[in-house]
C-alpha cells in the first residue's frame, strides 16, 4: 500500500488594516520589548515602509527588481514626535508599501540617508557595516551605519529626535522570495493595489490600500 503524501499545511492567511498598523506605530522599537536577532528579523514595533523610489521591479513595484541585493525602507513610530515635525519619510512621500516585520530581513540601519547600502565609508570596498554607538564616523552620506542585531534598538531610540527619516537596508532577495506575504499594505497608489491583488488572487481587504497622513501622530494610517 502506498504511503499517504505528507501533510502540507495551507499557507497562512494574513490580514491587516489601518487599526493594526496604528497600534504598531505606537509600539516603540526600543526598550525591553524590542529585540533584534542577529539574523536581521524585525520585532512588531513601529511600521516598516518602503517609499516607491524607482528601484522596484517594472510592472510589479511592490517588490525589488530581480538581482537587486539591497532595498531601502524606513521605520516610522510614534516616539519620533520628539522631532516636532511631520512623520519623517523619504522626501516626505506617502506612496509605497508596508512590509510585514516577520518577512523582512534587515542588513543594517542608518540614522539618516546612507545611500541604500551597508558600507562603512562611501566608496569603500568593505561591505561590512560600521557600528556607530559611541563615535560617529562618516559614511559619505548623512547617517552612520549600524549592523543588524540588538544595536538597532539603540539606533531607533536615538532616531526619535531626528527631523529626517532613518534608512533601513533590507535583503532584496529575501523580500522577493517571500511574496506576497512580505507586503502588508499598499500606500497611496490605487493602481498598484489593483495590480497587486490581481497578481496574487487576493481579496482587496487582505492587503488593504491605505493612506498615510504625515501630520497625524495619533492615527496616521487610514
């Protein structure tokens, strides 16, 4: 008698909405409850967003283009209200994607714009990030580079007073291989949202189309 085929569990059913993201926005990405493993996994604290910047795949701007090893994002969170400005995003833009923290892998983080790569100094052939805990060596852009791991909690605590956005460098390959689960919501782009749900056969409420209000520190997502 042939043995039965091994059981394959169905794919997880993910749902999200504005209330979910607003609650996570108010969860600080530092302190006792925020842990950052060395493998680059992210805690469910703050909201990780990618603003559409031209490095995405043509016709599928919800993911990095094929062969792109790095992809930029930013972590936004309510504690950034210390800067008394708008919620900081790349060029103050609000069109892009929200990424699920469990399906993102961080290579490094920066307290400013670090040019989309984890480099210790601009133009350096050394791809290893430089830890900027005590000193602030320049990396050729405006921020210091912090490697994945527990030091990121220190980085995000310091960034709460920054007027401009932080930059989180993600593993582009990991992102692509975890589609569509990697994307939690589409921001401000109805056409992209329609294409996304059609591509993966999803109902529109599974991965919602949301708006991000940079002036609203209480409920920025709607």
